[in-house]
C-alpha cells in the first residue's frame, strides 16, 4: 500500500507559505515566522521634493529568504497614504521617495514582510516622522499686492515653503528695472508708506513689485503694479483720504489688514486640527493596536 506522507503541524507563531502558487512551501518544509523591524533607519534629503531612505535588513528574517519591504507614506495633514514595494535581499537597502511637497511633514512607515506575514495579525513596522522634508525652497510670490493712496500693501505668499524671513519691495520706472529703488523689510511688515523720493527719476510709468524671502533665498517677484494708478482716487472722503469708486484708501487698507489677520487665525486653526488628528493616531497605537511600532524622528537639513 502507498504510505501516506505525514505533515508536521507548525507551532503557534510559525507558518508555511501556502498562498503563493508560484513560490509556495512544500508540506515537509520547515515552519517559518515573520521578520523583525528593519535596523538603522536613516532619512536623507536628496533634493527639494524627494528623499532617500536607508536601512539594514532585519536581525530576524523569520527563517525565510523571500524578504521584502513596503514603504507607506503620507503628508501629516492628509489621511490618504501612498505605498512603494521594495524587494531586496541586500544587507543594506536604499529607496527613494519623490514627488514630496517641500517644507512639509511626512509620516513614513517601513514594513518588513516575507512569504508568511499575511498570516499574522500584526506586522513589524518601523515608523519615521519627517519634519521639514527637504528643507525650505524659495517662497512663491506674495498673493496680493496693491497701492492705496500713498501705501503699498502686500499679503504673504500662499506657498511660503518655510518660514518667511522678510520682503523686498522694488520701485522702478517701466523699462528701467536696472535703476530700481530696492527696499528690504522684516517678516512682519506688510505695508509701506512711500513718497515721491522713493520713485527713481525718468519718464516711464512708476511701478512696484514685491517678493518674499526665506532661509532658501529670494522667491518670485509679484506681478508689477502701477504706483499711482493701481487704485486711482476719484473723490475725497470726509476723513481726507482718497476714495476710489467710493471706497477710501484707509478702508481699503483696513480691509487688507483684516484679511491678513483672518488668514493667520485660519492657519492656526488648521494646524491645531492636524495636531489633534496626529495625537489621536498616536493614542490609537498606544491603546491596543495590533501593529508593533518603533518610531524614530528626523529633521532633514
């Protein structure tokens, strides 16, 4: 009679790969486990929008040679994540992540996996919180520049790409930028009272433009605005200010300042909300998540 093949059952916490039709384990193969977390995880900035991850293979591979890694990453302000699979049997593994937003915070998970990890309720996950992803990049142009009476008013860029450190205001005649009168201001200044002495001599139309600066350098110039015709006075109000189309320059400036304050408050509110979401996510892992997390934090330079 044909002798039946005996199969040794696996102890708890060990499995055979029976799900992969192309690379499944034989019934008499040894039982294997899941890998441990990767070692020596390092993050390096390689450009304005991408980073390099480097790590050493897990100390414990689970007794298998089909080791691979899943990288999951997301902006800390988003709930949607992206993933990349890295297959490597090298002792030192490198992987690049591109398409990141400059000067943003990212949450990155590196998960060690092999042919039997899908049979476990938990995975060996190493988490890295990246702040200031690739360092600052130059800011975008100020989102609003206008002239009201004798005031030049501007609004911070919608894309600061870091912390704004100051502004440059350039006053010049059309077709004569080389002889511009360039003025520099601190990060908190968003209004300048100019005079005729600020306007270079010449016969061209006087214009003004503004740019922001951060630690990465000078950003783009705003669109140029006519120094005397951007808000043309038509009448004089009771307060003595000029009133283009029935609106005084003082009212216009107040409206701009109120807009700036509202934008700042909204930014603070959004930041607080993001922090709350991150704290909730951290609490989830502390209170009984089935994922084992090892966290390291890096600030990229």
